[in-house]
């Protein structure tokens, strides 16, 4: 989560970062990220006809300020 916080520091206030991972055992700790809002958008990023629905996970993260 430290890397995500460092990337957020580079954004302007209100800037948006998208984070995606295909590491199935990744544990996302939203409490450790200093952001205005965090929303998981995985379902929106996988085509409806895609066979493996667990191919990745994706979040939309907005910088505070």
C-alpha cells in the first residue's frame, strides 16, 4: 500500500488513479491508503462473455484535497 500512497502524492487533488492486479492472493487494505474515495470496479472491467470472472481485480482511487 505504500507504493499506492506514493503514487497518490504525485496526483493533483481530486486526481484519479486506477489500480489493477491479477495476483489472486493480493489483500487490498483500503484503510492503509490515504485517499478521498476508493471503489472496487472489477465487474466493470471484465467483458460479460469472459470465461474466467476472477482474472483480475481493479480499483478507482481518488486523491484527497
